[in-house]
C-alpha cells in the first residue's frame, strides 16, 4: 500500500506593487488663461491709477498756493483761459471704439466748440503725432483755419516727441509753433504704400480674379503687379497731395512754395534744425506754449488753463501714442494692408 503524500502547498501570487501617486490634475487651460488675463488687467489698472494720482499730486505741488485746481479742470467760476487740446498718435478719420481715442471728426468738433467759448481766449494744440491719412489731417487743419478766421483767437502748436508729416501739416495752420530742441519733425511729403503678395499666393496655390467695370477699378490690388499706367496715375495723386502740403506750409510759415520745397523732400529734422530753417518759431515745452498763447491773447504769462479731457483719458491716449509711434502701427499695417494716401512719417 502506497504512502499518501501531503499535497504541495499552492503557490501564492505576488501582491501587486503599490500604485504610484498620481500628480494633481492641473486646472483647465482656459481657466489659467483667464486668471492671467485678470491679473494683467488688474496690474495695468493699478499702474494707470498710480500714474494719474502721481501726476495730479505733482501738479498740486507745482501750482502756486493761490491757484484753484478746480478752475484748471474747467470747474467753478468761468474765467478767461487758454484751452489745451491733445492730438496724440496716428491721425485717422472718423470715430473710434476706444473711449480715450479721438478721430479727426471729434478733434475738429472740439476745436470748433472750444473756440466758440467766450472764456477761451486762445488754444494750444498739444501735438505728439507722426501724421496720418490725408483726409483726416486736412479735416483738423481746416477746423483750425476756420476757428481762427471766425473767432480771431490765437492758436499755438506745441510739439512733443514726434510732430512730423501730418502732425506738422496741422501745426502749419497755427500762429506759432513751439518745439523741444530734440523733437522729431519735418517729413513734409506724401506716401502711398501698396503691398504685393502675388509671389506668396502662387506658393500656396491661391488665385484671385477681379471682375471690374474699368481697367483701373482694382488699382492698388495686392495680388498682381502694378502696371505702368497705374503707377503713373498714383504718382499724379501723390504729386497733387504734395503740392497741397507745400501750399499749406508756405501759407502758414510765410514762405514761397520754392523755399518750402527745398526743405520738403521727406527728410526729418530735430526741433532745433527746424527752427534754423524757419519751420518752428521757438524752443520750449508745454508751459512755454501756454505762456505764448496767454501773451498773444492779452492774458499774460501763466494764464488759467482749460484742459480738454480728464487725466485718465489723456493717460490712455498718451499710452496709445507710444504704441503707435514705436511698432504697433507696423503690426496694424501688416494685418490690414489696404493702400492709403498718407501724410505720415513711417519711421520706427
């Protein structure tokens, strides 16, 4: 009889290793973007508020003790004063969606309205602009001429960092121009930029065709080469606009067209060079321009000032000027390459 053997113990399966700790799931990307955007906007609002408060506090410290700041803002009892109208950034036609930005229509209306006020005895145009579209520049220029003729009030132009091309065109309508020695000005001329993406279209296999009523209906098209006839036609428009610019400068600066054309080849000048060439009357800052306006109006130096707009609006407008002068306009032109006839300095 065979001996019964104990059955071998069943082999136990090894325990599974402990699960690795799972990292915390990041917040949804959309939420992170919104949080960053809110943080940036909050920081910008603090910066804007700080700038406005700092400027207001500095103004209070600089003012004579007997001066009422409420009168500078146009509040309180109305007194004879000098109005200051800012003209910042690229000059464009019509209205803007930005509350702090003014197109040529709004600026022209402000000039007309302030010139009609009895208490406003003179107006200073505080210009910091490289110019803009021909029509928009001429709209403001005409508003100044009409206000001077109708109300017989002196207009003084003050140049900031840049007051070139269309910025100078507007100033030519004023009685006097005050600039910093290092102001960039001049650029008397016209430019019409046409983009040509024909080569790019061929590379990506895109073809555009125009059905038109006349051979020049699609002049300035960026999807084909410009013809010799079109170039001649556009050059005639530029030449005519240039002659209008020269005439405005000659009238305002009491020069002959020939004298202006020697200076009007598109080059830029410093404020000091412009004064040497008769394009600027004197060196100075905004206060010097206000004093000149007060003296011309019989109010003397340090007259009461009627500011056009509130400090926050002017802050955002000045910020927009910085962007338009130093790069943002180039991006806008690339995104919207529509051809434009401009009195504008295109330097960056």
